[in-house]
């Protein structure tokens, strides 16, 4: 059974710092991995999608890497801003026959102070 | 303005009552999903539907029911059999391949 873990559960940093969020998964047979952002009391917004054949994806100040063999992904946020404060979730799509479900991690709650 | 609309934003359930959460999308997506989110836990899949008039149980379907009579609508009923319904419920939709899911703003359900 695929399990996804995110460490740390919460992180507080001053504005301008570069930071790394971690995601680990137990079964390396994944189709892709996705990073989401969730603001308090809101739905999820997709940030980056990495296919299993890729090593990383970049969007603006965000960079996500994937090491399938070790079961790890990182989300790097450069020059953090107070507007980056949110919960960040990773999710892996399992390799299944038929429909491929998303398995979510528990999230990292990020607070960036001015 | 394309997207997914969930209503109501807040919902209260009395003991023994069934309640229905609404989810509507105008993205012309084939697939729709319902997730439950509890504090400190990741999202868990309740039900999903890949096509009209067809749906499948997810990982935690007990105590819930759904219907998919129209492509744009996928309502979730929380039945009295669900003994711990307090949670944040999220609806999502995607193209048939399910690669990118778009989420609604959620409904927070509490028990009176």
C-alpha cells in the first residue's frame, strides 16, 4: 500500500529565505507526482506535476525534484514571500490497472513572516 | 468563468440526518471526485466517477453515496451511517486521464 509522508509538518521562516519541503513515498512504482498549495479553508491549487520519467520541474520561484528510486521529492521555494504562506501537499499517482488514483501526503504548513 | 462550485460552504448535520453536498463544474470534464480532509491528514478519496451514470468507491466510501446523472454535477450524500462526518469535503474534476485535477473551494461539515 502506497504511503506518502511530508516532513516537516510545519515550518516558519523569515521573508527572503530559500526553503525546501520534503515528500517521501513508499512504493516507487508511480506514474507521476504533484505538488499542491492549499490556503486556509480553501481548495487545492496544482503547482507542479513531475512525470515519473522526469527529474525536476520549475515554475517561477518553485522547483520540484523527483528521485523515484529513493522514493523522494522536494519542493524548493526561492526567496520566500509572506504570500507563500499556505499548506503544501504532495500527491503521487499510483501505477494501477484501470483508473490511477492520487495518494496524498499529510502536508507541510508554511508560514513566511515579513 | 470556468471552475468548480461547491455548496454550501458550511453545513451542519443533526444526529440521524442525511445531508447532501453539491458539486458543479463547467469545465466539460469527464471525471469527478470527492475527497475528505481531516486535520493533520492527507486527502482521502470517497468516490469517483469517470463517466455519466457510473461511479466507483474510493478508499473510504462507507456511509456515503453519490450520483452522476449529469456530466457537470456530482452530489455527495453523507448518510446517517457515517458516524464521524465532521470534516472538510473537497470535490475535484479532471479530463478522463485524471492527470490534472481541479478542486472546488470545499464544504465544511459539522455535527450539531
